[in-house]
């Protein structure tokens, strides 16, 4: 009762900003206004890139991602049923929410690029969560992975997939996902990324920075348009060398529709990237939308609650 | 977990770069026949249920030597890019070991000479 009287008095007399602080003092850190913003994205991935989302504690996420062949160009068209006869990459993953902020996972991908047969261990941690009161205006999530290829070594030392030692098979990604949800309709994410590959081809780059931009535009309660784009900072010397040998690198662009169907989040998407892992699609994408080299892909996510809540 | 991962990655972190690929073989001394090239294509392509006409991709049908030649004639740039070029991704993009460089060079010479029988 005393709280009610105090609350009424505050609401009637104090400015709004003061009221906010006093409510915070009364109700402690659980004040509604300081609640973290949720569902910035509906899934842990936007399309190719990570979203800021992590799994809830005790949730196991079984994920299957698939990228078909080129829809158009010399590898597509009606003879391949617009790429559906081929698969450029397939990833099967188990990811688990250790806490509400920390996710760990294991995956196996077919791989597409210099390496194939990719085994990944990943971790994702929510460093900051956007709050409704804008005290924390953005969410920041850290993503990192380490990947090893189990493919057979090339016999030619000049090939990037010639493995003299085990560490030649490795690569890793570190990425920040800086996200903000604007109202109920629009979410954006900026993804500064760093890719390290232990062994690369001649004049390729062991270390590469990239900047990703992702977004989600919600049409209804269950359907949203999603897109992401990664700009890779490949140096001019490397670009010139590979272009002189007939290989041109492109930035990855993915657009798609996200459909929430109860326990599933279904992604129907199109992208020029042939690979699924950041370790490959950031530095090694050689297909482009303008030549019809984009493909249908999907990410299916099925979550199982294993308790812990 | 990310910190632990970062530590593991740093511990296993190396930076190796492959040596420069040697120049392509001198094609004037290479004598490769269509029959030999087709053996290579059968071993690395059609016998794995790819490119045979019964599997996919149907537009890259290598089920006979004539169809192989026809494909290369009409898709030379794609063939060079994906099979014999520096960034060739066939057949490793399908999870198989890449063609040795000597084999790629021999195929390139055969194509450059006009795919002789």
C-alpha cells in the first residue's frame, strides 16, 4: 500500500525521467523499462551470417542448412532443374544453450571452396543486450569458431589443400554482431568479422577482415524478409593475381524469407555464396548474382528443450 | 566458451602460404590423346555418378567422348575455370580429392591443341 501511494505521488509530481529512475529504485533491476529487447532476429543466423541471438538455457538446436546449385548461368537452367539437382554445401549442426547468453555447438559441413569435409566447433556469447529504455542502445554478441578439414591432402604443394601438417587443415573466425531492433518491424545488424586460415594458396590472404550488414523486415507475426551482405577486404595484390589467372572473388549477398512455424524457423533464401561457413564464404566466394550464379538455400532449425529451466 | 575457443585457435594458429604454382607444362612436348583424357574423366567424373547423363548436372554430360568435347567446345571458359585453372574446384567441391596439377596441365594442353583424338 505504501508503495502504491508512493508510486501515485511520484507519477503525479515528478518529471518522466525522474519517475523512471525512482521506479527503478523501487523495483530494482527488474524494472520493466530496463527489460532486454527480445527477438531482434528469429533465428541464430540471418542467412549466411550470424544474428545476435543465442539459445535459451537448456535448448538444443538441431540445424540443417543446404545450398543448391546455380539457378542460372552455365551450371544452372532447366537441365539441372535450376540448381536443384546439385548441392554446393550442406551443414548439419547441434547447438546448445549452456546459459541464456552462451551457446556452444558442433557441426559438419560438406564445404565448398579450397577445403571440404569441414568439422566446426563454435561458441557464441551475448556481451550486451539492447534494452527497451535505450540505456543499452545496441546488442553485442561475440561469435567464434574453429574449423578443421578432414579431406584428403592434395599431392601438389602449390595447392592450398596440400597438408604437410595437421594445423594446415585449420581455420577460424571471430565476429562481433552489433544489433539493434527498431520497433517491432525492423532489425539491423553490423558484423565486423575476422577470418584466419592457416594455409592458403599463393598470394591468398591468411588473415582477412570483412564487414557484414544484415537486416530483418517483419511483415506479419510469422513472416519476415531477411538479408545480409559481407564485404571482404581482400588486398589489391591478391585480387590482381587471381584475376590474372581467371579467378574473381565476389562479396556474398543473401536475401530470403523467414517463416516461423511453431517449433521450426524455416528460411527460404537465395544467395551467391556456395559455402555455408564464414571461414569459406567470406574469403572464397567466386560466384556472382550477375552471372546467374545464385542458388536456393534453406536453413531448418528444430529446437528441443532439454530442461535446465 | 568463446575465450576458450580463442585460446585454442591462437595455440593452433599458423600462417602458411602455398608456393607459386609452376608454369604450365610445355604443351609442345605433351602428347595426350582423347582416349587418355576420357579415361581420366571417367575415373574422376562419370564413375562417381556425376556428369554421366543419368545423374547431374545434365548440361555437363560427359557420358561419351563426343559429348565431353562438345561441352568443352561450348563451355571453354567454364571448363578452364573449374577444371584446369588455378582456382579449379572440380572435383573437390563434390568432396573428392583434387586433380593433380600434372593431370590438369595435360588436360589443358589437350584442349589447347584442339582436343586431338
